[in-house]
């Protein structure tokens, strides 16, 4: 294992500038709420800064940030769902008005986003779709995916990267 050179605050600021937009799009794709997505990005960056010493450099920093963003967004989405679509900061009256369940416009947006994501996933080649589902939905490690699909771990990472790029492109076309 090679020795890692630590990243200083200035370098981290550059990384943030480079990846913030992508992280926001990822978060928005998961939580379907612009304000919550912005919170997820902030939380992602805070977690990344705090966990920087544990970053092993086995993947690109952008990939690492993407994974943190997906995990953070999934946690935020589960929390919001437990709260009936509300974030903890919202007051009950406002939150009751803003949930997808009782706001037809918001519910429609969420359903359309879900349909767009499903269509985009369906359009991926089977190998890429399998990797996305196993990694991003099921939370499997690259090693588990490689074993399951009978490919190398590197191939699993490449497929996932290509699938994410393709999904980002397809979802950009939808908006």
C-alpha cells in the first residue's frame, strides 16, 4: 500500500468546488426535495472532511464523495419517510402541507422522478443495471458484486462508474 499524502484545507476547497454540483444532482435524485438535497450536500461534505484521514485512495475522490452522498441521501430520505415526509427542522403545520402524500403537485413530481429513474435504469445494459442495483440499492461492496456477477472487482467499479455517468446523462435529458 502506498503512503497517502494528506489533503489540506485549500485542496479540499478545490475538491468541493469541483464536485458540489454533481453531489447536489445525486442528492436531489435520491431525496427529490431541493432543500433537503442542499442539506445532504452539506452533510456529505462535512462527513468527507471529517473522514478524510480514512480515505485510502482506492477510488477517485469523486467516487468516494458520490458514495458518501448516496448514503447520506438515503439516510435523509428514510428519516423523512419516518417523519411522514417531514424534515426535523420543519414545523408540523408547514410540513403537513408539503408532503408528497397530501400535495398532489409534489407527489406528482416525486412519481415523475421515480418513473424517469426507472426508465433510465431500464435503458442501461444489463451488466451496468445489475451493478447499480446491487451497489446503490442493495448496498453491496464491489467485492461482493464481482463475486456475484463473476467479474473482477475492477470490472465492477468500471461498470458502476459508466452506469452512473450514463444515468446522469439520461436524467439530465429528462429535465
